């Protein structure tokens, strides 16, 4: 008799379905999003950041709002530091 019934260990096939739709960027009613040329960034600095600017230094804004130049609406803003670094003056 063959006592050793070695079964092949089945590995459960993990179907990693990464169907992330991606972060939907807010748009204004004209269809302008933050990457559009019609979006004018408005930088907002903290008090310390504003002082640095006055002294001729560079500072990362604490918040950037995106205003559409067509309708004048602020439709988006970003506050994360990684994105704000792109708006250092
Ligand atoms: Zn607009």
C-alpha cells in the first residue's frame, strides 16, 4: 500500500483586482481642473511663511487655491505638502 499520499499544496490564486478609479479632480463648471492653464493658483502662506517671503526667502505655501480665470470660481485647493512644493515662489 502506498501510505504517503502527498497532496500538492494548492496556493489560492489571489486575484488582486486593483480597479481604482483614481482621484477625480474637481472641476469648475467650465471644465477647468487644476492642471488646466485657466486655473490660476492662489497661494496662501502662514504668518511665518509670509515673513520669509518678505525677507527674500522661499517658503512653501500652506494652501493653494485654484481659481478659474473664466468664471472666477475657486474650484479646487490643495494642502498636502508634496503638491505645495510645486508652488514655491
Ligand atoms: Zn470656470
